[in-house]
């Protein structure tokens, strides 16, 4: 079985029905430093948040996750009269009928048609246990879909990460070959600088002294330690990708080590070619960093 990291990005929906209502869950997940859960629940279902958080925490380790529950009625709501409003309009209507010669008492349907006399209560005072069970089951289904979506995105991320690591490995090999030629390049450059300063005159600088100067410069420009550490970091990155679990934080720290070695290599580069490779290496590591930010 191929093991892939999990992304923090995903989207999922689920639908279901309860006692006289239908519901739908919508879950969205994006990058986050930790696990940040935000719920939007209709009145009557606020008490479920603790159970919802526990269920989400069992599946997710990192990410900013928003979960919205939407309800819809499956049968028409029954209107109820507003007793105070009905009494008020009835008093006004009867008083008006007495004042008008030949006035007749108001008809019931006319009074009920007046604005504000009948109202439909949309808010729920509480949810039954059966309704809570149905909503929790729907959330569990949506959570499973979100987990699957994040894993699928993680598999795509793994392919991208391995391609970037392969590019870094190729640049590492190129830098290693160029680094081997730095001492000779420094020798040629130093000799040319001396000849330029002396204007073609003879110099008493011996080959032994020249070798000593070159050795000092080569020591300062030696990037073998940086290249060795980069090689170790590449192996560590491949090992992380082979793990099953939340690797995002550790991978992020590892990328910082990649960046540190690449920066030092560029500062020590004694040739244009090695400096150019170092810059390409930094660009590839930056691409790696951007993608690693998506990993759980």
C-alpha cells in the first residue's frame, strides 16, 4: 500500500432527514497552524457542539475547519395566532363597527388576514434525541468524506513533493561536481590577480606560498559540509513521506534546514556557476516550502 501525507485542504457535504425536517452538513478545511474548529448550528442544536468537536478531533489533527448545519422543513409549519395582537385588532374592529352606522361585526377570516395576527415560529426550542442522533450521523458521514478528500489531495501533494525533491537532488549533484573544481578555480583567479597587480613583473611568490593562499581561500569556500547535510535532509524528507500520520510540522522544520544550507552554499560559492546552482536550489526549496504548508 502506498502511504501518502494528508492535506489540510478539503470540502465535503452530507444530507439526511429527521422528524419532519431535512438537514445538510457542509464542511470546509484550509491550512492552519493547529486544529481550529468553527461550527454554525441552528437553534436547538447548540448542545451538540461538544460531541461534534470530539468526533472531528478523532479524524483531524491540523487545519482551519468550518462546519455548517442547515435545516429545512419537510412539512408545512402550522401558523399560530398572536393572542395579544388578535385581541388588539379585534377591539379596534369592534369599536369601529359601533361607530359606523349599520356597521357589521368583523369576520374572523378578515381579522386573521391582517399582518401580524398569525405567525409561524421558525425557531426550535430544542431538538429531540432522535433528531440529534440523525444530525450526528450526518456529521460523521461528512467527516468521512472530508477525510477522504484531504487524503486524495495529500496523494497529489506527495507526487509534487517527490518531483521537487528529485529536482533538489539533481541540483545537489550538480553543485557537488562544481564544488570539486573550486580550488583550481581559486588558484587560477589568484594567479591572474597577482599578475594584474604586478603588471607582468616577476614575483618572488613561490608555488608553495601560492598553494598556501589557495588552501586558505578554498577552506573558506568549502561547501562539502553543506552538501553533506543537504544530502541527509533529502533522505529525511523521503523518510517523512513514507510515514503514515501527521508529518506537516516536522516537514516544515526540515525545510528550514534545507533553506539554511542553501543560503550558506550561496554565500560560500566562489564561482558564478556554483552561485547560479545555489540560486536555483533556493528557488526549488521555496517551492518545497510552499507545498509543505498544505500538509497536515
